C-alpha cells in the first residue's frame, strides 16, 4: 500500500472518529443538556441530531416520561389526636428543568428519588398531623391528597421536577385506634340514620297533613256544590208545584193525595190507624173529590 493511500485512510478514520465524538442524538422521550468541563452550556434540546465539541464537552440525558416513587415501607405518622397511623403512599413526578435537576442531584435518579421521598414524607407527616383520624380516612381523603401535593410541590421544584400525582394507597391503624375509629364511624352512621328517619317522619307528617287539608277542602267544596244543586232543584220543584197548583188546584190536590196514599200504604203488611172521616181520606170517601158536608 502506498504512503498516500495510507495517509488518506488515516485521515478518513480520524474524521469518522471526530464526527462520532461530535455528533449526538436526542429522541422525543429524553431531555438533554450539554456540559463543558462539568458546567452546563446548553439545554432544551429539540429531538434530532446535534453537535458538541469532542473531549471538552459531554451530554447528559434524562427521561422525559413520568416517574414513580413507591415508599418501601409504610410511614408512621401521628394525627391531630396524637393517634399513630401507618401510611403507605406513592408519588409520580417528571423532570421539567434538566439544568436544575442536574445541579441539585448530579443527574442521578437514585439521588432524586431519595431526596424527593424525604420531601414527600415530610408533607405526609405535616398534613396528617393537621387532621383527625376521621378526617384522614373519610370524605376528606381527596382533599388530603390535594393538600399533600400542594405542600410538597414547592420544595420539589427546587430539584427541577414537577409532582404529577400523589396517592395514599393504604392507612393502617393500631388495634386500639382501629376500635376507636370503628366506634366513631358506627356512631356517625347511627346519627345520620336517625336524622334521615326523623326527616322521613317529618316529611310523612307534612304530606299527610297536606293530604288531609286538601281532602277537607275538596269535601267542603263538594258539599257546597251539592247544597247549591239541591237548593236549585228544590226551587225548581217548588216552582213546578206552584205552577201546577195555579193551573188546576183540585187536580193538584188529587195527585198529591194519591202520592200520599202510595207512600203510606204501598208495602205489604202496612197498617194505618186513622179516623175514616179524616181529611186524609177525602178522595177515597167521595169519588168526585167533594167532602160529604159540602
């Protein structure tokens, strides 16, 4: 091999090596910073191919995805009532400031998890210490986790990370605390049940009273209308009777007497004791309807 060709291959090899040392890629799942002798030079790289100075500069990449820290064992905390609880939790976070993350943790995820775990533990101790046992396990659970997140988030920002979620997986009680909690919960449920029953009875009485009132009103209106109709009927009947009497008084008296006979002796076994000369038998004693003494 000639010396010229040898030199060409050497130069080409050096160019390839220098290019390999100078080029680096950042994918969409990573955050990257460029360091020059340990100091941050550039950050916020977009995904793609980038350059750096070989040997003098280096590149550190960190995951862009959401990371999880699980507490290795339940944390012992004390409530506002000085009752001890064992709280098991986990937290999710992501790196949002790679420069601050590198300067505060050296770019090591293990160090970040350790320091962030201590921050979260302090938040757990603080927030549980502000609440009673009932508040910690009842309807205030969502509010508790939100407050835990708000308490730990400002300190976590100093590490260049953002807390995404905070969850309490389990809360364990000491035996005597468990019994006390169960008794409190039982008493609370009994109180709520008693209030619901009292409200139900009150609503029932109110409904019954309203129904009775409406019934009384309906009956009164019906009675009033019936009396009005009856009065109108009596008035019409009286008017008809009066009209009939004025047209033929004898015939009117005759029909009234026949009707009276039917009502008095219309049933089998009826017995009527009366003087035969009584006015009642006027039309039976004389067929022409004229009294004998007339």
